[in-house]
């Protein structure tokens, strides 16, 4: 559905009068409706699930600090990468502590889970929790409410029993931090093939989060299977689980970028919320990951907020014209709504600037066609997308002086 509205303003540029229709809105709304009349009388209405958001970057930029201190209101808890342990060439492992801004996390007021990422499938014998414990202490001293730790390790299914024993030792180590944080793990769906060890793992930890993204190349995410995979996992584990849902795009071989559609993730959220609380196998959702203004590969904050509510985000834009002191008028596109939307293929300047033009030029992939007074996107492929709140300047024009 396309909804167009117009709002007119008049700006004087030098001695020329420029009529600016600043808010020509072209809204492309992708609405996924689950029923206009609500739930049937014999079904309980959908209720919200707790929402977590991962912060998963080694380098904390000012934009990321802003997200950490002011996450979307729908996010109840933050899971933060604090230590990454990876194999070195030859033998041994190298642990890296992420310079987390604990003060920003404290300002959020959210409880925090400190995540220890252990890369690879090598033996865990040399994985030392000392840096994790040190990070938890430091974050708490800075005011962050660290309530738990999470181990993110892609354990081979056949080695799951050994992993359970290792986690038992880690649980004992957490006693060195008072009060001891809760212990959680991320889990692969294939662990169901070792049911006895999986049940022991679920009993020995406080939270198991099933990862349902980036598990079956080349697909990044299958919304038709995500909920069923997590439910089946819960049945085998004998305990409720959390589910990690993707909010990002990823680049794979030959420069191909795979993305996740906001409406697909929103549909999974609605399906999980529709289950009666007494029967839920999935009791928490964790979005991987929270985006920042400098990370265009992740859902924008408005889109993530909509998805967290189970709503299909709506993309829209407005075309803006801004007069400068030198007489030029800049034409720009501002993203609105709750989702990214493609930039327009053509923008008629006559809709925004009245009168004859002396000159004009385009950028950001646009060229200015003087004969038609139109900015035309001329790069190969479709126009890029603009996210809510972002502004893309497409060119400038200069009206003739009277």
C-alpha cells in the first residue's frame, strides 16, 4: 500500500521564492496481519515474552555506547561480549578482554549478562575463567548490574558430556564472585542428538539459549522452522529454553550478503507469544544483536522495537528541500517509519522548487537531469535503503535570480 501526503512551505532564497513541498511522504507498509478480530474466545490472548539484546563488538564506539546506555524500551536485559577466547596458531589459546563501557551499561538500568565467547571446537582444558571473573568484578564496581554469565561455545555434539563436566567446574569458580552470577550457555540445535548429555547440561545451568541462525549454510535464518526447532530442543532438554533470533545481515563467499527480513523475525515473535504461558517451551527471546547508528548491517532501533512487539515494521521516507544562504537548495531523503526502505528511483525537483533553475548536480548515486528537472538514481542495481532517522543527500539545485 502506498500512502502519499503533502505539506507545503515557502522559503525565500535571496530574491527568489522557492515553494518547498517538504514532506512528500511515500510510505511502503509491509503489514503482516494475524487476524483483525483478535484471538478466538477459547484461546488466551498473546502475552509478551522477556526480551534480551546482545551487544557484540570488540570495539566500543560512541554510537555503541549510546545504545548500551539507552537501549530500546522493549529490551529488558543486555547480554554483552566481555571476553573472547580463541585458538592460536600451533597450540594454546589467546584470551581477549573487550573494553566494555560498564558505566554506559550502568546508566541503562538493565541487568547484564557477561558473555564469554570461546571460538573453535578445540579442547577446553586451557580455557581459563580468570579474565571472565575479573571482568565481572570490574563491571560491578563501575555500577553495572551483572546478574549472570554466559558461555558461547560451539561444542561438538559427541563431546557434550565433557562440556557438561567443564561447566560444572566453571560453576564452582563463579563462587569467587559474590554474589555468584547465574550460569547460562548458548546451544546448537544438533545437541538434541545427545539427549542424555543435553538433559544434564540443562540441569547444571540456569539458562540455555538455542541459536537458530547461522546454523545451516548458506541460509542465515529459516523463520518457518525457528520456533519448531526451539520447541523440540526444549522437549529433549526437559526444560524451558530461550531463543536467539537474528537482527543482522552477513557477508559470505564472493561478496554475497545474506540478510534477515524484519517481518520474518516479527512473525516468529508473534508465534512464540501466541503460546499460552503455561505451555511455553520458549520463555525468553534474545536478539542478536543490538544495532548502533554506525552499524547499518543491523535492524535499526525503531525496527527492532517493532519486531520485539511482534509487529511487521513499516518503511517510509520523506523528501526534504533545504535552502542555503548562497541560494542553493539541497534535496535530501529522510528515512521515517520503523524499517529501512529503498530510496526513490527518481525525484522530481519541480515538486519541491518552483521557478527556473540555473544549475544542479547529484550525488550518492544520483544524477541531475536538467531537462526533466529530476534527480535519477543511475548506479547499477536497485537504489540502496535508507533507515529510519538517516538522511541521504541526493543533490542540489540553484534557482535563477529574478
